């Protein structure tokens, strides 16, 4: 349970209709299997002790007594275990039958949760046998013990802060205001559903949508266990469609019609982070809930869960292409609006032959096409200096000409040399002044050209550079609209690749592919034998690592030790753990130290769920201390 991870299970045992003794044995086997795998919440289907399809046999005294006796057997099987186990059965209370979930732990029955919404339509006729459950907990005597009985019961575990479990049954999730909604508002972060949902054409998709949307709206984990093999097929077929979702994402899903138990590692800390972050999630603690405290041993969950090594980039090709098209549209529409508002008729972009300036030029061309402006009103300026190589220079020129922009070349070597002479900078001293002097000279030229033509300077820097502060303050840091400010470096590459794949222009495709193949570099130090010597990722670390760190820190609120743990898992075989730790320390140091650059960013569009603009997303003091984050990493 370290770092908030908790293993859970949704089980579908093979049962016999109206044979509680047999069913109890199968359920006990399932509990044993799940316990061996380390599951701490184990959910079985609705009415699984008897079978959901008993029909009028539910009215038989013998079946009801056998169900209670079998529940005792199952409860005894949980002795010595701190896992919460949810098992479905019929219970008679005050001469009425209730469809309930028995909640078991360590040999005890902790509570009975009745089904609230009883269906009586289409193939369902549960109202023939069952009564809707009460909300406010009442006392029910089971084996001489007082057991709470009601829908408004939550189970609060002590192993992880915020681990609170609520329960609903089948039809409850289909209701307009489901019990799980109230459970979540009362504090439940994990919701379980004992179900017996039969199969009809297309129902599985709708069922999945309900589980995903419920977990998303409730900002919770949702464990859904459904009846399967062994239920009567007299009129219906049950496919055992189990699912485990977390905040709108399905973590595990069983194949229907194939006996299968599923497991997943849910993340309580991430759910708590999401609820803290979302001001529209308003808890309601005054709604008559009974909170049952349960003890769970604190231990480290053996992770089976995987984490996308490139969280900003969809793994599926079709989804990735869709994402790229959407981002390009957001960027270009944002720029289009700025031009419509200002009345500007021209743009100025510094092009280097690198990925960022390439993307900025492509976006600007799109915006101008939408505005009906001629592309030659885009001035693409290449400004070679001490570190410029032939490859990047030629690619910058080819790109501008191919896109129909107005290409201008301004060699800044002389201007920078004079400037260095003015301030007494040694030309052989290749320090930060040597590098930043070139960047600021380029920005001055772009601004002045834009002023002369009544145009706008389009910023090229991306979000990853802004996160690391890898931008010259008042140099490439500054523009009149930063179209790439919301795009991480790992995604920039895919956007340019997508443009190359879809542009239907062989010459443009060729130059874009060569730009994609060029090492990332600011080219501020002299090349050796015409080859780039200043590789950004050698200096600050691999961008795929930094984008991974950035996503899980800002979007998920993970602590450094947790990010390190999942990074080691995600990049196993790619980077050694020591290398990951080194660059993670670099990331935190630079992220905190460089906030002052982000505090005064130019305008630019937010395109994803993570942004670093002080207006779009990130409100962070420029002088915040990084010590507690780095201290945790030092302790690893």
C-alpha cells in the first residue's frame, strides 16, 4: 500500500443455481486465490451464494436458511485476513426479502448493504421477490450479533489515508441518482458493485460506459463484479463481465463468456489529489452515514499496474493522429483569434531548423490559411551565428521556401561580436553569457522586424523547455504569442511527424523528416567539423524522462519517491535506476529554480491537461523552496 497503491479483485465463481453450499466452496476458493495475489478488496457477484436466477425459489425457507449458513462458511474463510470481501445473498428482515451484499473481514460480518433500486421491467421482475433497501442504517441480528443494515454505510480503512469503501448493487448504477454518488460525496474513494447483468447485443458497451462515467464523475475507483457461468440460461445468459475502473479509465476488464477473475492496482493517493484539485467536487458529510472503521496491515503492494512511458502521447496510432490534429487545431485557432483581435496582417518567426520553430511555422501557416492571408506575409528569419551547422541552416531555408513564407537571412555574428566587445566578454569563454547573448540578439531582431511591419513575433519554445527553464530570459523566452507553450517536447516530435505524414507534399515531407532526425540543440556553441556538439539532452537529461516527471508531478500530484518508483518500472531496460534518479533530481531543482521565467510568460494556448502558464494552470511562487522534494529523493 506504499504510495497509495491497493490491489483489488473482481471475481466471478462458477456456481450452481439454488446450491448455496456448493457456491460457498467456490467463493472460498476465490477468496483464497485473491488473498494469495495480495488483494485487499474482493468483490463477488450479486446473489452469488444462491444464484441470481432462482426465481420463486427465493421464497423458500430452506434456501434462505442455507444461504445464511453458507455465509457463515464464507465468513470463516476470511479469518486471519484483513481483506474486505463483498458477497451477495438474499436476506429476510421483518418478513421481507432483501437483495444484499454481506461485507466480511477476518471472520466477521461487518454489515449488510441492501440493493436500493429494484428493477421490474423488460426481463427483470425483482419486485416479485425483493424490497428496496433502507438508506439509514438499522440493526439486524445475525447469529446473535448486531450487524448494521442499510445503504448508507461506509468502511474506512486505516492502511491508506483516504481509503473509504462504499457499496451498491447492480441496478443501483443505472439509476439517475445512484447510491455510489452519495457514497462518494460522503467520502468513499472506492466503490464496489455486486451485479448480475445479463447479456444482450450491445449491452456490454453501455455497461462499460456506466462504470467508466461513474468512476469519473465520482473521482473514485469502481470495482464491478458480474454473474457468469452457472446461472440459469432458461431465458437469459450471463457473461461474467467484470471491470475495474479508476477515474474514468478501465484498468482491468474480463472477457465475457470466459471464466475470469480480474485484478488491478488502484491508486488512492491520485484519487485524493484529483478531489483536492477539483473545486466542483463538494463533499457532503451530513447525510446520515455510518462509518465502520476497519483495520488493514500497511504493506507494499506488488505492482502489476503499468504506466505509459510517454503519458502525453497516445500509444494507439489512430488516437495519436486524432490527438495531433486536435492540438494543431487548438494552436492555429488560438493564433487566428489573436490576429483577428489585433488586426495584425503579418508574422515574424525565427527558424532554426529545429523541431520547435518548425512546429510554430506550421501552426502559423495553418492560421494564415484560415484567415485568408497570404503565406508570404509570414517572415521566416534564419539568424546563423557561431553554433549554426549547415544541416539546420539548409533545413530552415528549405522549410520556409516550401511553405511559401518570406525567408530572410540575417547573420548575427558581427552584431554579437560587437556586443561582446562592448560588455567585455571574452569570445573564447563559452559560458552562459556567450550563449544567451546570441539568443537575446535574435529576439531583438525579431521584435524590431515585427514592429517595422506591424506584425507579431510568434514564440517557438515548448512546455518542456519552460518546465526546465531551458530558455533565455527575455530571449527566446519572449514573444507576442507562444503557440507551443502548452505542448511537451515528446509531443512536438509526433506533431511534426503527423504533419509530414499528412501534408501530401513530397518536398515538405522530406525536409520535415530530416528535421525530425536532427539532434535537439540550441546550437549556441561552435560545431566541430560541421557537427552539432551541444546536445540539449546530454546537458539537462532526456526529454522523455522530464515529460514523464512533469506529467506525474503536476497532473497526478505524485511525490518524488513515487515518481521514481513508477519511472523505474516504465523505463526498465531503457535507463538504469541511477540515471533516472539523477535526472529526477535535476528536474526538481530546475523546475523550482526557474519558476520566475514561467511567471511572466507570453500568452499561449493550453492544449492538454497539464500547463505551466500562470494564467492557464500553474500558480506557483517563484521563490518556493525545493528542499523537501529533494530530501525525499536523497533518502531513496
